[in-house]
C-alpha cells in the first residue's frame, strides 16, 4: 500500500480510537493505569519487578538506591515498587499522584513482590521494608491530590532520587511538574524517568506507534481526557530540566523504530512532529539528569 494512503487510513482509524477512548474516560473516569490484568497477580508482580529493574539498570554507574530518599511520581495501581526499593536499601520511599489508583494495593501484595524478587537482597533491608509495610510509616508514604502540586504533596521533604515509569507522558504540564520536582530535589539528586512516547491504545500501538502525532493540536485537544498522553517529546524534557538548573541531562532511546520501518512510521505526522528535532524514531525514552 502506498505510504500516503496508509497514513490517511491510520489517521482515520486513530481518530475513531481517540474518540472512543475520550468517551470511555468521560464516562468511567481514569481507573486503570496499565495493560496488566488486575486479576493476574503473577503478571502484576512481574510488572513491578520489571519497573524497578529498569530504573536500576538505567541509573548512572556510580549511583545506587542505597541510603537514598526516593520519590516516585505517578506510581499507578501499586506501591510495590516502593517496597522493592526499600528492600534494595533505599532510606525512604514517597509516592505522589493526582489519582488514588493504588487505593486497593495491599501490604500482602507488596510483601509477595519482595519475596518473589529473584535477585540478591540484604536481610536487614528486607526487614526494614517489611516493617515499613505494616502501616504508613515515615519511610513509606503515599500522597495524592488532584492538583498534583509536588512541593505541597511532599510537605517539606527533600529527595536524593526522583523516579517515574510511564507516568510523565500523562502529566498535564511537564514544565510545571519539573519545576515542582526541582523544589524537592536535594543537591546531588538524580532524576530518572522512563517515558512511553507511543500511542497507548493497544489496538494500533504495534502497527502505528506514532499515531497520536498524526493529529493537529486543535483536534487532539478537542478530545482531551484525564491521563491523555501529552505528546511531549524528549527535546521538551531536556529544555524544562535545563531551565530548572539540572545538569548532565541525558536522553536514552530505550526503544526505537527499526530502520526499515522509519519511512512509513514517521511520515504523515502533524506539525510540529514532522521536524527532525522531534526524534520521532524514539518510542521509549529514559530522561536522566542531576541537580547540582
Ligand atoms: C500509566 S500510569 C503509570 C503508573 C505506573 N508507574 C506504572 O508503570 O504502571 C500513569 C500514572 O500517572 C498518573 N497521572 C495520570 N495523569 C496525571 C496527571 N494529569 N497529573 C498527575 N498524575 C497523573 C496516574 O495516576 C498514574 O499513576
């Protein structure tokens, strides 16, 4: 099929999907943060293991979680990531969110996530994690407010490590969020965010990962819904971190479009996503920076 015809076809399919997702969110609200079935306990545990292992893998070689006060932005439906970080030796874990998606998360699930971790953990750290899971203690906190005012949510606490996974692309204004997280960053803080830049709808995610970028700003904002991907690109994150004084900013392409598919999957995109600096080959990005 000629690329121009394919582009029009996928734009039409994407518009119908966008309309459907918009209607679903308007009717049902924002409830389910990822595609893992809430009934599949093993898959949920695998998922949180994978998130934590990804963070640890991408951390600069001279940085570990040990003795760090960690802040997670947008933990979604489980705080087991925090339990695992404590079990890896973090000093404390605080999660902040605009939606209380982890309301049904249980200490039992978090304990299982630690127990089923297939790597080395120190007994003393695991014990600290278990103690923290008994109840909301000062080293394990979850704060939610629809306004997502990070300094207010953190209530004077400062952090050595600020992490997120598949969350930043949902924040309404990344510039405000980055300004907010800067205010709670300790000197030397490392900020590491795994950002899913692709179309989120499973039905077309594989075949047309840049589908959300086919629409004009006008059309896309017409169908705004809570949690809608904000279409910010790596260049936007770099600019915002720089403006807030962060240094050593690094963007890692964790997943890219294969070379033989670049032509069809990066063509027919709306302005400004048709410019080279938008790095439309990048599907998952890891944005790392350090606060001096
Ligand atoms: C796709 S979920 C990812 C959750 C989790 N990190 C994971 O990997 O499953 C997106 C997260 O961003 C949060 N979020 C969505 N829209 C937001 C917004 N406008 N402001 C702040 N947080 C938001 C959600 O509550 C959720 O925790």
